[in-house]
C-alpha cells in the first residue's frame, strides 16, 4: 500500500510540473536567438517572458498585441547592439534595483529605435548609457506607482549619450527625465504629468528642448551647469508646492529661452547665478509668464540676462530678488507688463514712461522666511501702501524697462538654419516613421 501511495504521489507531482510548464510564458529570448541578423521577429499575440538580450541588429514587432513580462527581475529588454528596433510592445515587470538601473529597455548601442511601446511597472523606462543616435519615440511610460515619487525611476535617462531624439512620448508617474553629460540631443513634443522633474539637465550642453507639454509636476525644466541649451515653444503649468518651479537655471550660460508658456507655477523662472561663464548672456524672449505666485525669482543679485518681448501677466509678484538685491543689472526692454499704469499718447505701442518696479515694505516676506505665510495678506498690503505713500527708507529699484509695451507682443520669429542632409539624417528620418 505504501508503494502505491508513493507511486501516486510521484505521478501527481509530475502532472503538476507538466501543467506548470505548459502554463508558463514562452521565452522571448529563444525566439530572438532564432531570428537571423537583420531579420524581423513578428510575434504572435500573447505574453512572453523576459528578461531578454538583443545582441544583433533586428526588429521585434509586437503588433500592439504582445506583452513582454520581466517577472520582476532585472531589465526586461537589453539592446546590446546597433541598429535594432523595438516597437508595438507592452513591456512590463522590471526589477526594483536602483543601482542596476532596472528598466523596461536598456540601450547600450547606437542607431536603435524604441517606438510605439507601452512601458509600465518598470523602475526606469528607457536607460541610455554611452549610446548615440538612438530614437525613443511615441512611447507611453510610467514607473512603479506603488513607490513614492522620489523612489521611482526616470522615464528616460541619458548618460554620456549624444545625438539622440526623445520625441512624442506620453509620460506619467515617474521621477524625472534626466540628461547627464550628454550633448546634441533633441527632446521634443513629449507630455509629462504627475512626476517630479519633467526634464532635468546636469552638465549637458548643446541640447534642444522644444514643443514639450509639462503639467502638474513639481518642477518643469531645470538646467544645472548645462550651457548653450535652446528651450523654446514649451508649455509648463501647475508646478506648485514649496519647490514649484516652471523653468529653473543654476550656473548655466549662453541659453536661448524663447516662446515658452509658464503658467500657474509657484515660481515661473528661477535664476541662480546664471549666466555663470564670463562674457556670456542668457536670452529670454517671447515668453508668456502668467498667473504665477512669482514671475521671476532671482536667488541673488545677478546680471547679463536679456529680457525682451516677454509677457508678464497677472503674477502675484512680478520679480523677486532674494537678499535685498536688484534685478536691474540685467537688460529689460520691450516687455509687456500687465501692471503697467502709464500712457501711450503718441500711439506707437510703447509706454511714454518706463515701467519701474520697486521693493517696498512687501520685501519683508522675501527676506524673512516665516513672513512668507503672510504674503498677500491685508496687513502686508497696508504696510506696502503706507510705504509707497510715505517711504520709511528709499525703496529698491528692482526692474526698469524703458520701452514697456501697451499690448502683448506676438510670437518671436525664430530663424532656423537649413542645412544639407547627409545620409545618416535621411536614415534616421526613415526610421522615425
């Protein structure tokens, strides 16, 4: 009887193992290994198991009906090659190791394309390290939503990576998009919400940030030690909270900031020792800075910022300089100020008197942190009124714009240089579509 029980137990064990093996996801790695170099792997609908390493140029196409599940271990797909394409997949289930940068997709090569994928429940979305001329386009990316904001990974992370295009992605519930030590990248037409830094540059020069839409994030765009970056035609809105910043700059020089909309943020522009390099300027033109708590916050008395043809509309405080300094060491010319009270008798569109902004008693909340609680309160408004009526001490001139506009200016026209396209440009354009 005992022998029969042992035999029955053995048969049941084999049956359970057989059913378990039959119910497991098929291995994507086996299918990748069977695909020839340069070939296309068109997957049948269903779920496949990762992680997987792609070490040869090939295309994996999920046809919007395929899930690749990493099973909570490591990176789901590693592109350790040049010229591969990953598209139309649902990629999910990376590990949780920050040190290993567990991601939906890691890129360690050049001229790869990651497009039209859904990436979720991965710590990081797409991580590029020392990888150039790649395209990350039209993906939907979110991190592990059970983690707190600071413990999530980044949607796209570039590290020593050049000439990449990060475009048209939908991003939510991640930590940051971050660019480290990387140049000549294009970051365009992305939409990010419910994250920390929509876009954060560190030591990264010569990048283009264009036509992005960032809303309901702690910080919109922040540039640190990253010179010669062009930031244009972006919309940043509702960056609120104690550190809410629309677009911020720290020790960053030779910037072009034009035709952006910065709306409903705690601080619209945040400027800290920028420009930093000697004999350089930062150029702000054609921007709409509206409905913010503070339009422009200077963290110190700085210089060589050029503000022309911008609109400063209905910010609770237009300009603030911490420490009691002045912003008048910068150039202000031809801007529209919604609180300008002058006239235009000759009807040339320019105010007959300069726009002048002074610091009166309301400077108290700028210099005393605890007094910020009373910002906008009746008591400070009364103090400000009395100070203007009979100043206790000479007020500080913060801003003087000699040619304030009576009407908001139109969009600044940007002259774009047209260059002859080489073979690589044509190849990349064909890969994008």
